[in-house]
């Protein structure tokens, strides 16, 4: 009976931790809709899975797509068909959030059982979106929009947690599911699982053999290991962000170094499964990053650039918060057995590190080097012991507590000033709360807030009142999770199941459309048909040379027709599709004489413009159809390019 009671108490504590993690996740990852970033890509992949013929002439699919390697669309497509775009995205996003928080709890408690610092690591993972891109441009963990990564990352986290727990069959299952949903993400926990039962000599031998075979295939240019041709490579380097690793001086060295050093320091101060996990994750992360750098700088082999091995860094980014909390736990446990002065020394050191957190990487590096050298050298260890004894005498002075409290006071003053900045990073507005409180409790306050919330949950999470309070706060947060503007909600509602009315009866699925406004989302989502050209369709061009140059041909054709009217400065209005700094795939639509020239391309069936009659060429007015506003669609002028071609001829 006491065992059953203790089990129930522990389960309530876990439930409290899960509810707190989900609450922080919701407050820091608002619903952004389906019209941003890669949410557009995965939505159109699912729509294409539902109706391949409708998008067969879209350059995004004319030469194949990366969707053939993933099972995400067969899951996402039926959700879109039955619930519409927005609700389907919400289902994917919330499912991923639940799995993410569950994986964080299982992993952190497996590494640090029954510790409040394990709870702190969970809250950090639930809140922050850590960058793992080589150039810091595009990809982060914990994204706030629906993609295959929304499910692949937490499944990979579950694979790591099961591996630590010794449940290798479950680990293999989770890793395989992650692989099937997103091969570039799921392959890394699968490789870690492959290396897990081996000895270190066997691991080094296997990795060395793999790298040797890889280099041999690259040099011999066997099949997909051939280099990119110069023209295609030049377009990819200028038109993509994180496909190639940036030049050494522009690489995100500090972020990668901090993630890897956190794992190495944690591995040095832990043992068993924890040390093995940290070391293997650091090894695989660094290996993938180095391979990407070699492929970017020395030999741009097609298959390596397409596989993007730098994505291995997601392991290091994911485990870094857990590793740092684990190291802090080891330090605290060690100091509890030391003289009373040493905890004060730790407090002083933590205050200094907080005030100089920009040098945390170098602190970890020196720490790891020192500890590693001491393990190897007996004379150094003896010298360190003697010096440590002298420091112990020095720091037993009565003024040490006052020094520590002084440093902590200075650090807290700086924290108070910076909490306002953290409040600005919280998407949801808390007008009734002081900004410092929001920065502390909602965004973690540089770790202080996470530690406070984690301690309260560790101390009181087993109580029914705590569970009820957290559940109530979670329910109150859900209605405020949707951060889309009113216009964004109306637009997504109008295209959620496809546009209905005269326009959908006029333009049939499978026909190719070019429109102004939201490009290519108006054609993709609203008309459920192919789009002619846009920068968004260039996403994934690294997988197909034919796609790259067909898109470039179409873009140049559109811009050439616009140049006839001297309107090259008239860029498309949607900022969602044009990356910062512009793109070689940006297009400027014609309005007058350029219409006839544009329709000369047989691949274009319809031109849709939001213009006034005075902007249209008078000789083409008989061939233009005017559709008044309906069902959320603004007034439009529609040109049938087949009619225009007949008129022009």
C-alpha cells in the first residue's frame, strides 16, 4: 500500500511537470498559420499527395520532390482533407508539442532521476527554440508551425530517452518512425543507436571506415557523389541559406562550440549511460558538421550537400540544456559534501558566469581541458590538490559569504534590467503583469525562472491543488494561443478547403496560374492547382537541377515581359514569399503590353491580376474576365492565356 501511494504521488508530480511544460510551450510558440516558412512546403506536399494531377505541371513537382522519401504527407493529407489547412496544422503542431514535452521528461528524468534540475531541463526544452543551422539562418528546434520536423524531433528525443533507459527496441522503433517522417533528422538517432552497444575501439573503427568510404566515393565521383556543375552550384550558393556551410569566418562557431562543449563537459563529469549518450551525441554532431564543411569548402558532392549532414547538430542542440543542468547537479552534489565555504564559492562563480555569459563557451572549454588533463596526469593532479588545499584555506575566510552575496546582488540587478528584453520575446501580451515578471516566469529569465518554477513543481507538484492550478492555467492559455491577425484568419478560412465560387469553376485543377498577391499560395491553397513561378517554389531546388533551371527560365520570362512596361520595381506585395535581400526567383508581373508576351509560354494557362480597368491593355479587355469580390477573394481580372495566344496570333 505505501508503494502504491508513493507511485500515485510520483505520477501527480510528473503530471504537474508535463502541464507546466505544455503551458510554457504554448506561451512561447503561438499559432502562426500555414503561410510562413516551411509550413507552406509541407502543406503543398500534402495537397499534392491528395491530388497529384492537380499539381503535375507545377515546377515544384514536375521533376519529383523530396516528399517521395517521407511518410508525412500520407498523415497530413487526410487531416487537411477532413479538417482544412489550419485545423490540420494545429493537430500536427499540438501532437508534436505533447510528444516533445513527454520526450523531454523521459530523457531528463532518465539522466537525472527525481531531481529538480531535471525538471528545470524539461522547462528549458519546452520553452526555447535552439538554433542548429550551420549559418544560423533557417532552422531551429521547437518550431511554431507544422512540418514533418514537428513530429520527427520529438520522436528522435523519445529514441534517445529509450536508449538511455536501456529499452533498445523502443528506441529503434522511435528512431525508425522519425526516419520515415524526416530522413535527414531521423537518421542521426538511428546512427547513435547503432553505435550504442559497441565498444569505443569498435565505434572509432566503424566511423573511420565510413568516412574513408565516403571520401573514396567523393573523389571517384561515383553516381550521386559527383560534384555539382559550376552553374547549378553558383545558383545554389547565391539562392540558399543553409544548404552550404558558410565560409569559416561567417560560421556560427560560438553556438556550435557551446553545444558541443556542454556535452563534453557533461560526459566528463557523469558516467554510465549518461556519459555514453553525451559523448556519442557530441561525436555524431561534430562528424556531421565537419562532413558538411568539407563538402561545402572542398568537394561539393551532390549527395552530401543534399543530405545536409550538418543536421546532426540537432542532437547537440537538443541535449545541451540537459547536459548543463546535469553538470550543475553534479557540482551541487559534490559541494554538499565539502566544507561550508565551497557552496558560497559556487554561488560566486555562478554569479560571475551569469554576468559574463558571453564567455560561457570558453569557461566550459577551460573546464573540460583542465579536468581531462588532471585525469591523465598524476603530477598535475597532485599539484592541483595542493593548490586546492590552499584555496580552501583562503576561502574559509568570513568575508566569502559577503563576497558571494555581493556578486549575486550585482547579477540580479543586471537580470532585472534584462527581464524587460525577455518579455519582448514572449509573443503573448501580458498587459496586466509587470514585464520583469513575464520575462522571468514565461521566458525563463536566463534560467533563473526555470529553476524557480522547477523547484516549486519538485516541492509541491504532487499536490492535487498544484495539478488543478496548472491545468486551469493551461486551459486559459489555449484560447490565446492563436496569434494570427484577423486578416490572416479570414484568408486562411477562405482557402482552408479551397476557394469556392465562380473562380474555382473557371480555373480547373491541373491548370497553371500566375497571380499577384500571395504567391504561390493563392494557386496552391485557394485554387488547388499549379503555380507558374515564385521564390517559394525554389525551396528544395538542391534536389533537382532541372527544377532549378526551369524555375529560372520562367522567372526570367516573367521579368522580361514586365521590363517591356518598365515596371521592374513593381515587386510582388507578399513579404511572406520574398526572402530578405531579394532572390533571383523574385518576379514582377506585367500589367499592360506585357500580358501578351507573358502568355506566349504554353506552360501558363491563366493570369490573375488585382488591377483597375485603366491598368489593362485596351485591346485585351475583350479577353479579360472580371470577377467581383466573393468568399474572401478580392475583385479580380482573369486572362485566359489560350485566348490571348489566339488573339496575338
